[in-house]
């Protein structure tokens, strides 16, 4: 429906919705369509020109094998992101290339806030999981990651990392970065957790 819009109109509409309006025409259209799908409608009086920020906790703890996480699984990730199987596989490869530097979490009420940093820009990604593990909100500093329901690849990689932690009690991080995690042997991905949970 946005194909006939002029770039200025697309940018205006994104601006009104508080979303990022940087990018090529195709990207702007995609962002508006995603925005529509997620039913993010910001009432006119609440609109600002700023990138809307998620409300985040003040303190976080580095994720480790004892961190309590809600039962996030790949189906939930796929539902949230709306990615195809192929795109999910691409993200898995990106995650396995260890682009995550650090992952921290904080539990507030029933929600688990996860903050990740990346080896490459953007360097900060946030996701919120409810107590069932379903992602509720996400934000990333990349152009596609604005708003509170960012569905960019960085959000996806962070969710894959958390899912890995839930499933196997470890997470693949950039090698230079230690986070008191069990040592991971790359040639043997089915490392058993140290302690039974
Ligand atoms: Zn991003």
C-alpha cells in the first residue's frame, strides 16, 4: 500500500509514528509495513521526533549458567520476528560467528530484561521477555531497530543467544570476552552443563 507514496511522505509517516526514517525507499516501506503488522500506533499527542526508548532497569547482571531465564524457545523467536526459515538459519550463522560481546539480564516484576552488546555496531540491543519466555519488546540502535518492537538481525542474534542459554546453559560470545561462563569447546557443541538444574 505504500508503494505509491513519495519518499517525503514515507519519512513523514515514520516520523509521526516515532520510528526511524533513515534509509532507502524500500527500507522505509518495509519499516512501515512491519510497523503496521505490529499494530504500533502512537497517538498524535504522544508523538515525538525522537527515537522512542524502552523503559529499562537500572541494574543488570552478567548472564551465567546460574541465571534464571524464562523458557524462550525458537518457535517464540520466529513468531516474534516473523522471519522465514532461511532468515532464521542466516541469523543462527551470525550468532555462531560470535558477534555477541556481553549479555546481561535483569528481572523486574515478571519480565526479564536482556541487554546485549555486539562486536560490531550497533553496540547495544535490548529485549524484554515475559515470564513465559515470549519476547514482548525489543530495541536496537541500528537504523532498522528503532521503536520498541525492533525486529532487526541484532535483536534476533540476542534472542538466539538467550535461547541457547535456556537450552544448553551456555552462550556463544566473542572470544576476547569472558563472562564467568562454562568454557565452550567449539568442536563439541553439546557440552553438558556443570550442574544439573
Ligand atoms: Zn539492530
